[in-house]
């Protein structure tokens, strides 16, 4: 149905995916634990998490290569939980390019169209179009072994796009490439996403990749989704300590909330904009680029008293290591944009931050 709709050119917006309470166990280990997620047509969403957090298993249940023990998968509001992979019409791209070595680039890309008995003229037109979309038009008659890893992965993307699936599933597609190429290709995939407007579900353990590419990021840990939000919110408003620590660098400061005041380890009042009403212990999170370290001349503003214990120049920034009187270590990242004098190692300083840049977590 979907194929027909898109082949005939009707502009029905397809490609929504809904996961309801997906559960998958291997023996006694739970790989995916009660995962629910709604993905809109055309959305670019990343599943981000450390190795073994259940990203691939989740993607494979959407693709139809794994069956959940319980829960449901819906494509455009139709249940596909038990439908075999080849009847789902979803494009899948893996880390290892999985191209046919004995076929040229054009033949590789044409393959899914042959399988679907698309007529020759239409087939050639499409192969031409998708190869142009991934900037490989000139290399159509090469064989995979005559191409770089980045080019092979672009062929794999073209092959997945060729039959015009409503959804593309990508499992660490840039994982085998070096850093420069990864950055280049991630921009290309992003541009391609804008051009073709397809739903893309992108698995990665690379937080920068997920933040840079996605409309929303779902952070996974131990088979569960811990937070689903826009990249800015994942970074600025992490929902729990796992997300705060996994996505970017973070300073964690043990605090106690007493009578509506957020107190640091030495009992001093700390800047914060929101915190729980009830008295309790919690953790205040502040990013290194938000941590200001100033020589404690006035000494009256809220913050933590201590000293600079180390300083490292890393090119674009200087990393200051700070230690409070109670022994707490904090890191501050200062961009080297002006010749402003830095404090010196050993200087007495006040570490502080804008109230809005702190997140208080209770789990
Ligand atoms: N076929 C399998 N048999 C047994 N255990 C598996 C299998 N596939 C995945 N697992 C286990 O399930 C968990 C999640 O794996 P996976 O989804 O591949 O994680 P990720 O892609 O996030 O690295 C891991 O503990 C992994 O060892
Ligand atoms: Mg994986």
C-alpha cells in the first residue's frame, strides 16, 4: 500500500512509527525493557546510548529482524509487530556496508528495484536520481572494492532510498569511518534528510553525532529510554544523572535542600532556579562552560570558595581545575576568545554560575 501511494506520487505524509511497551529478552537478560516511543513522519530521531543499551535490538524490532516478546510496533497506525522484514518496506543501513561485491554501484542500487519488478526505464531513472542525491553519479559503474568506506556507505544509503521507503533505519552507519569523514558524512545525511523528507531513525553511541543531526534524541540505558527531547533540552535539562553524565561533560555537586535553600557541601547557598520543595539531598549539575571561576575579591556572591589546582591550554579553550575547601573538584572551560587575564594555579577563587544554568536532580 505504502509503495503504491509513493510510487503514484500522491503526497500522503507517511512514515510515522509508534512503539508500545516493547520488551525483548535474551535468556535471562533483558535487552529492551518497556520501550515506548512515537515518531512523526519526516522526523530525524536518534537512539543514543552506550554499547549494550538496547539500541540495535530496538531498531531490529522496528525493521522486523527481531520479534519482541511483548509490545507492539505500528507503522502509520497499522500494526506490523509480527510482519516479516521484507514485507515492511523499510530502508535499513548497517555499519558494515553490506554491498554486493560482484555488482557495480548502479547494480547494487538497482537491486531492490529488480526485486520489486520495477520496469527498466523507471529503474534506471531512479538509480540515476538517488546516486545524484548522494553525489555518486560519476561512479555508477565502479565496484565496491574500488571505493572508499565513505563512498561505499553512500551507496548503501542510495540503495536504501531507491525503493522510496517511508522510513530509513540506520544502525551506526558512520561507525567504521574516521573522525573527519564521519563529520563530513553526518552533514551529508542531514542535508539528504531535508531533501527527501523521510523519517529517519538513527542509532549511535556518539553523543555529538546525535545532538548535531537529530530533531529529537532518545537516550537509552540498560534497555530503557531515559529521556526523549530536542538536543538542546537533553543537554541543558537532563532528566536524570545518567543522561547528565552520558551527554557532555558535567560537574556534579552534592547539595542539600533545607527550608527552601540549596546548600553546597560547606553549607553555603548555591545559585539555582528550580528545586524540589521538600527538604532532601540532591545533585546539582552544571556544565564546565557554565562554571565561572573568579578571584574571590568581593566574596559576597553565591558560590563555592576554593582554589585553582590545575590549568590546561587546549587551543580553543583553557580548562581550569578547581578544588573547594571541602575537597570537591570542579572543571571550568573558558573559551580563549580574548586576552583576558586568567587566574593562576593556587589563587583563591569563587566558583559560581547563573541560576538558570544549574539543574537539580534527585535521581
Ligand atoms: N542475539 C543476541 N543474543 C543474546 N544477547 C543479545 C543478542 N543481541 C543483543 N543481545 C544483548 O542485548 C543487550 C542489548 O544489545 P544491543 O541492542 O545490541 O545494544 P546496543 O546496540 O545498544 O549496543 C546487550 O546486553 C547484548 O549483549
Ligand atoms: Mg548496536
